[in-house]
């Protein structure tokens, strides 16, 4: 990717004052849940400048990018996922990709999104139309064919429709929550996502406090038998905690931290952060690869390009907005 610089001074100043981008991966309730809390404020700003997006376009593609980033936690080994959200409304949708190495990229299917009046709210439903599909394609290392699952768009809400996909297609209780906060001038000042997934386990007890000589926990701590707790009851409690999360975008814009949410919001489940990950907006596109693709065109087409197109030839990567300048000498 040819990285474009974020040049707005106020945006850069704000980014320097809030928590740095990163993803906290955690487990809780004796391993009955895994989750991730992601600050992607700089990532969304980079995405925006790469594609030169307006506010509405940033909101739509940004939520797709945040959701895709959190799906890294569902990967096993080296894996690549394409998340495609297609609607019949003015938005048309998007296609985003995420790789287990930690990069995410993507593009809108209709950019700019046509609007007939100024935005009155952040409700994206009017731009999604009355139908559409969510498609997840998994490319697993060593797999002969990609694994593809598709569900209908039900909620006209990207995070909720992805939650619905996991329940219907993969039959796993999963929840996504994304948020992007803008200031009065339309700058992205906070962006992030929260992911939580149920993982059934069996046996064992987790002690949430230090035992005293009598085998009892000190103070107000107690032994939580999460492993043997009824699934419905545990899910209900986890859902209540998940829904109590305030606006994630505003949280990060106000200098909130990932640690405070993981160990505060889910404190009754004894959470533990197991890894911190860097997630960036990036793309493996290279000028040399685009040049090679052009050289493989039929001779008549290649001759026409060399004869009629300006030198250098300009190719824009659809996934990241990088502008590649290809001198004709590379094609001869």
C-alpha cells in the first residue's frame, strides 16, 4: 500500500492525546466466553484518508472495517476472511477483508453514496434499502476450497446483521458492537468495537479471590462456578453486561481505555486479557504486481495501452485507494 499521510493538524493532535490503537483479547467466566475490545480511531482515520471519504461513507465502510477486524478472533491459524455486505439501497454495501496477520482493508460498492438531503441522524437504515445479504468467505491455509456462508440482511444494522449471521450460519452466540464518533467539523475523534462470543466448556471452578486459611475467599470475593452454570443464565448476564457498554466512539474520544472496559464492564466474570494486538489498515498491493497483470493482457490490448495511455499509467487499488504510477518502460 502507498500510505497517504493524515495531514489535518487537529486530528493529529487529538490522536496524540487519546489511547493508542490496539485490540485487547480476553477470556472470562472460566473460559466460557472470549472477547475483544478494539480502539481503531487511527485506523478509521487512515481508511478515510486512503479512500478520501465523506462522513456518510466513513460511517458505512468504517463499521464494516471495525467488524472485520474483530473477526480475527474467530480465525484458526493462518486465515483470510472476506466480509461482504450487499444491499439494494443507495449505499449498495461494501466488501472488506481481514487477515490473521492483523491487517484489514476494504471498499464501498458505491462511492460516493448518493443522498437527496442533508443527514439528519446517524441511522444508516434508509441507505440500505429493503433487502440484501451478508456473506462471509473464509480462506483457510491448506484448504482446497473457501468456506462460504450467506444470510439475509435482517436488521439493516451492520453489527447486528453480522451477529445474526454467526447465530444462523455458524450457530454460535456472538455479539458485535461498533461505534464511530465525529466532532462538529466532521473529524473522526473516536472509533472502536466490542466482540463477545460464547464457548461452551465443561468442568472446573474459578476462584475470584485469594483463599484464606479456612478455604474461603477473602473480603467480598467469592467462588464463581462458571463452568457448571446454566448456559441460559450465563448468556443473559453476559448480554446485560455487553449492552451496558456506552458509545464506544465517544468512550475513546474522551480518553477512555480498553483496560477500564474489560476489567470494569465484565468484572463479575473475572476477565483476563490474554494478548494485545496491533490491527492496521493496510494492503499488500504493489506497483510491480499491477504492472505484471497489465503485461499479461492480450497483445492487442497491451499495444493499445502503450500507444494511447499517458505515461506513466495510473492504477488505483480498489481495496485501499493507493495510486500506483506505472512507467510504460515497465511494460515493454
